[in-house]
């Protein structure tokens, strides 16, 4: 399917009930992202970055507004439909890696395919692991890998289902300086090779500047949307 | 599906040992059900296979009095091969053992009984010598060892000497359990008369056994003759009848024990649910990642449901294997109780039932902690605070609760044919668990509210563990308290009953009873007992009689009336009534006026009747009863109703006549006296039996021994089943502590990091487990006291006893078990360096 916009966000608002009344963490956020583009969402803690990422990726429902992901409007979908959309179009890289501790590196990479019922693609997963430099560690469990290695497995897993869009939540937040640099390069390299749209949330302005656009949030509202 | 199975298998890798440990909670519950079910199938099979040996004949006809010529003619008309037996209680004197005496059941035999099965003796030829009519006796094996009797020794029965030729091993139709009440002594019928024991008034049972040609339909014969049997006041027993009775008995016992076993399964399932709850909490991150990667809510849930199913299946299959092993041990446990041999085989139907019940209950309970998985938000992967969303109220939980109630009720209904028992079981189980859980919550609340804040740190930390978030207090108190409750209730009930019987001989109450005293023997007996230092404290004349009319209708009419709810035994039995002028110390008049002597010219004799009998016979004040007093009709009316304290070892009666009516009727006596010691009792009994051989004696010690013997057997079997619950409680305890171990690992490590010594950590654990043990045992004992008091009051109609030794023993045992299990389950946490423990955590 050919789409003009990979991610279209319209007047997105998210409000949570709280003891002191309704708490609006995101208000009237709109933007549009074409296929293959890269966008960094930056802002101070509590500005709504992660909430926005979660809503864009279909991990939560907005209080109002719409999100269209790869041409599919996900706001009205139920949780299982959104899960299907994520499996079809989305890749994730989390700050805390989020590998499944009971699966080996190879098995972690295979999960998105197995969820689709696709078997016999171990070679592909192995190739991806080799691509991220972990070809020899495929049968290791997460606990046997360093933080940087775990994040590389997560990157391989994010690309195994050939996603149209990759969401990264502080992908280098838990890594030391050198490892973070190497990881950043790898994310952009692989993303370039695979042609996916990239949305990443970060505090790191240096990392943000590697993206084509930077969306700045403060108190849940967009304060700037600039091209680098 | 493929993904679900694959993921479930892979995800369980690091936790399989833990999941297997959780599954152990249901192992014993399933094992109990399988063992009981399969053994019950063995018993039913044995009944079918040894049907004829159950009775030893095709038909047994019995009468409580010597057969009338009419009855004799009737029995002869039935044809077939016949054998006769006369049995009654009497005293045996072991002449070789210093003249010791013992109340026994004397059986005089003639004819070829048993026609089916074997009369087994040791040595084997003893039964043959009996049949040849020699002056020999075969005696109960227990008597041989108890009184050190060897073949060739002499015993005295009445005025005759008999040579013991062997010990009784088995005889068809009776289990060795009957020997608990009264050990058997067999002699030839031809030697009975010379003993002089059969006097008027002896409580004798006459039995005739028949063997018919195979083509004779005995059931049809009995159906045809049912009316005649009643008219002749004969009882009958056929192979089919015996099979039905035994089968029904076994089914009842099976149902009861299955329900006891089910309690263990239920407790185990709660343990599984609790462990899974902790397990699932640790899996929320994985579920969230799966959701992010595109797994639907139900798919993620299914991954863990499959693990729950696998766990249940593993536990159930292991339980079935343990159950089969236990089944191997059961025959030796019930040896001597069953009147037949049992061959061992595994009943696959029982195994399937046990495994099925285990799996269903386990999965239902597992669903409760698994349901929240459906609601884990994928957002948890990026924000852990969303984990609480899964804790919102879920209507599906109520569906699962309802399914659990239905499953428990269905199981109980399935085991027992009556739905009332199913409902009763669910209510009883709910109340027991509810009370224990409620008390546990109260304890946790009180620990938080009232524990002094200035107490030493290790005490405060130990107590704080009882009410901390995610505490296991309710589960642990449930697991330990329930087992304590069951075992202590049994022990207290036993103690209450025995104490009550012992209490009846307190002070100067009689504790030695003589019966079968003839009219002309009461005087000599009185003199003899006075000389022996045990003067008669109470005596009563006994006149035998039967009821011929009840409220104007003949007994036969009432018996034939199908709408009548009067039990037939009340109409057919021979009544042993007395006459006296006053109400005895063991009774009180609850209705009407007791008439002590007859006013001259009274036509209808005013009698006093015992309350329960009056209720059974639907008799009220003023109702008329006609008695047949050994051939003489006597009109009576109910003048008073008495409550009788039957437990006291004194002459008590259903029906009491006033003085001035029965004095001239043929009668015999019972008399009661008091002896100070067992040695005095033996001496007095020997003197009486030596002088008046037909008089039998029973003393309180013998009753206590008999009662204790019966109670021991029953208690042992029930306790054996209750032990499954206790052991399940310990496993649940270990499982809960182990799952708590994972929960508390960080805290312990933190304490270690902050400088807590191994000793301090150990003290904290000891305080916590000691408090749990004390609370569980106190709550369990409290419930047991209430239950045994209720049993005493409503079932045994007496006062419950307070047995400090039993309660203290229970508290010490439970606290010890809790401490040992707790410390063993937590070993390793305090002895490893913090970093090592942290690395072990998964």
C-alpha cells in the first residue's frame, strides 16, 4: 500500500483522571510524517514525550484527536486490532531494552514473526543478529549479554518484521557514552538500509539532531517543529 | 496456537522448577482422591468376586428367640442344605491363665457352614475337629495372644471344660472388627446344652444358614416370603442383600473420605493460585512486550493459561502416581476391618476422575491470577506505573468464582447421591475458609494497629511482614490452620468421648455390671458380692415381652402399612422391661407422671416409656400399647415419658412398669456394683463366674477399651486422610514462602547491604514464622474447640472437653513445622553475599 503520510497525528489530547482532577498531559498535538522520514521528540521530563510516542504507536488511546499509522486510523480500533497493526507495521526499541528474559537472543528476535504464525525464518533472524554484530551470541539469554548487546538484540527484533515505522524510546538512555554512540550509529544505519520511518524520543539533543525533524514539547504542547 | 505453545514452553524455561513446586500443592489432594477411588473400586470388585463368601451361604435366617414349631416347619419347608448357629454373650474362664475371665461372644455351630468361602483356623484342622462335635473350642486369635493360650489348653464355658484346638483366622461374612466388641469362641452345637448357659432371658441369636441348588432364585424366594418372615419375626439375609449393604457402606465411606481428600485438593489449589499470583506479577513486563510486538490480549493470556494447564496436568499426573502408591498401602491399613480379601489393581476410571478433578479445580483457581494478564497495557513496556491498571475490578472474576462454586458442588454431588450434601459441603467449606481467612485478616490488621512501636527492630520487622503489601498471612494461616483444625477436632472428639465414659464411673457410681442372673441366683450373688467387698449398688428385675398391638392396631397391620414411618425394629424386638416404684438416678420424667405402683382394680397398666423410643413409635401420653408378656396379653397406656442417661453403666430400660404387675412373671436380673481397681474387677468376676457360671459381667474398662479400639480404627483412617490436608498445608506453606522469597529477595539483600547480620535476618524470619505458626495453631485450635463442642452437644449430646495437652501439643507441633519449613525454604538468602543473590534473581 502506498501512503503519502506514514504517521499523521491530528489534535491529539490525552487526559488522565487524578486525585486533584483531570490531568492533561498532552494537548492538541498535530504533525505529519512522510514515509522514510525521521523525527525526534524532545522536551524536559514530564513534557509528554513518552505519552505521545505511546499514542503514536497505538499503545494507548487518546482522549481526543486521531492517529493514522501507515494509512490506518488507530484511534477507534480496539486493543487487539491495534496489536495487529503494531505487528504488521511497527518496530520498537525501548530504553530498558525489554527483551524477554526467558528467551535466547535469536528467539527474542523471532517473536514478532512467530506471532504472525510465520515459521522457518531463523536464517533471517540470524542474519539480522549478525548485522548488529551478535551473530555469535544468538543462543545467549539476555542476562548473559551486556546492556549494549541487549539493545542490539532489541534493534534486530525491531526490524525482523520489516516495519514501516520504528519507534525508539530513549534508545541510548541506559547505555554509557561509547556504547550509546555506537548504538546511535547502528540505529540510523540499519534504518537507512531498511527504509523505515523513524520516531525517537530522547533527552539527547545530539542524537535528536541526527533526525530530519525535531518536535519540541513542553507541558504537553508542541512549542516548535523544526527541520535540521 | 503454535505461537502460544512455543512461547509458553520457552517462557517457562527459567521457572519450570518453580512451576513444578507450585504444582506439588495439588499432588496430595489428587493422590487422596485417586487412592480412595481406586481402592474403592478394588473393594467393589472384591464384593462382586467373593459375593457368596460374604455370607457363606445363599440365605441366612435369624431370630431373637428360640424358633417356634411353626417357624421351624417353615424353614424346613424351604429345602436345601442347612446349618445352624446359636450365639450369645457369655463369660469364658481361662483356666490355664490363673482363672482370668473375659466377656465373649459364644457361637455354637452345627452343619456344614460355611457353604461358601473358608473357615480358616490355625492350625488348619481345628475347624474339622469342631465339626466332629468334640469338646473343643476355636477362639479368637487376639484372645490366644492376650491370655497366652496355646492349642491344647483348657477353657471353661459355663460348667463345661473345652480344649482349645486353634485360633480363628477368618470366617465368611464377618470381619475381624467384630472381635473389637466381643471376641468369638466357637464350640459344637452338640456341646452347648451341657454348658448350662442357655437360661431363660439370655439374649440369644438363632441363625439358620441355607445352601440352595444354583437354579434356585433366592431373591425371588425372599420377596415372596417377606410377609411370612415378618409374621414369624424372622430376619433374613441374602448374598444380594449383603452385597447391597456392603456396597452402600463402602460407597458412603468412599464419599466421606473423598470429600476429606477434596479439602486437601481445594487447599492445594488455593496455594497454586497464590503462587501463580506472584509469578504473574513477575511476568507483567514480558506480557507488555508481547503486547507491544503485536500479541492480542487473549493470546498473551493464553500463553500463561497453557503454563497453568501444564502445571495442573503435571501436578495431577504426579498426584495420580502418588495415589496409586498410597493405594498399595491402604489394604494393610484397613486390615481386619473388611470381611473379605482385596486384590490390588489400578482403577483407571478412578485415576481419570482424580486427575480430572485436580485439573479442573487447579485450572479454575489458576484463572483468578491469570485473568489480569488480559488487561496488561503495552504501555507498561515504557511506563511501569501502568502495571496497576491490571488490578482494576474484572467482572470475569465473578464468573470464575461462580464456576469454582459450581465445580465444588458438582464434585460433592457426584460423590454423594444427595444434592443436599453437595450444597452442605460447599457451605461448610466456604464457612471454614471464610472464618480462617477472616481471622487471618483480623490478625494482620491487629499486628499493624496494636504492635508496640518501641519493640526491638527484629520483632517489628518480623511482625511488619505479616501486614506488608503482598503479604502471605491469609494463605499461610489458611494452609496451616485448616490442617490443625481437622486433626485437633478429631483428637478432641475422641478425648471428649473417652473422658465422658470415664466420667460415668466417677465417685461411687457402679462400674461393673452383671447380667443374665436368674431369679434364684440374685440372692446368692448379692451375698457373694458383699463378701467380695463389692456390694450391689443397683439391681433390676427384667421381664421379656413383645409388643402385640400399638394404639389398637396389631403389629402385623402396622408393619404392612406402607405409609407407617415407625421403624420395624421397634415393633419386632423383644423388650426387656423392668418394674419399680421410683424413677432411677439415671433418668428424669419429661412428660406425664411416673406411676410407681398399681392401684388395685386398674385394668390398663400405666407405663413409662423412654423419650427417643416414644418419638420413634409416635407415642404420646395416653396412647395404648398391648404387650405379649410371654404368652399373657397386657393392656398398657403411656403415663409418663422419661429421658434416660444411657451412658451410665447402670441398668437402664426403654419401658418401666409399676410395681404390682409383673412380679409373678418369669424374670431374671441385672445388677451393678463398684470395684476400686482393675485387679479387684478381675477378682470379683472370677469369683462370680466360678460360683454362678451363666452370669456374665462387663466392666467399664472393657467398654473403654472397646470404644477406644473402634475409635482408634476410625480415627486412624480419617486422620490418614486429614494428613493429606496437613501435608498439603505444609507444601502450600513452603510454596508460599518460596514465592515470598522472590518477592522479598531485594529487601533482604538491601538489609544485608545496609549491614544486617545473618543472625538478625534469621531472627526476623523466626519471629515472623513463629508468630504465623502460633496464630495458625491458635486459630485452628479455636475452630477445633468450637467444632468439637458442637459435635459433643449436637451429635453426642454431651459437653465438649477442654484437653490442654492436645491443644499444647498442636501449638508446639504447628509452630515447629512452620519454623522448620520457613527457615528451610528461605535458606540461602541470608548466607549468600548480596551481589550473588541479586544475580540469581530472574
